[in-house]
C-alpha cells in the first residue's frame, strides 16, 4: 500500500466521529482572572459529536489545554423545531489556529449529552 494512502487512512481512523461542515452560531466563555467572564461569539466551520473547529475573532485569547464553556445554537431549519435550540457544555481547547482565526475544541462529553437550554 502506498505510504501516503496509509497516512491518510491513519488520520481518518483517529477520528471517532464524522464531521459536519456547517456553520452554527456559538458563544464561548473565556475566564479572565480578576475580571468577569468574557463571552465571545463565533461560528463552527466543522462539528462532530466529539468536537468542533470554531472561527472567532477572540481566537487569540485562548490557549491549548484550556477548558471553556460553550453554547451551540441550532436553528429551527436544522432541528424542525419552532425556535432555535441551545446546547450547553464544556470543551478543552486542543489547538489555536491563527491562519484560520479559530480554535479546535474537544468536548468533555459528546454533543448529544450537552444540556439543552431555552433560547429567547
């Protein structure tokens, strides 16, 4: 087997979940010592049950291995509900990507285990 193909297969095997390339609105909570928590907004570029890549203007505030809380907003056209649904949970920042202006996060629980919240 071609070495390059083996490497691609290895990378694919490392992913536990299929990724969805879709933009969903996200809010991220950044804890700043001595200051109240800061809420930052962003959008997913990729999403799976195990994590997401989130494009945000506040990408430079985060560091790898930092824990953050986030809320993912699913629109009615995606859920077949009358109003948006918020899913709240926590994640670990795995990578800060200046070129894509965002962060890669791994959820501490799978997305389906996130707590649904009312969105007004």
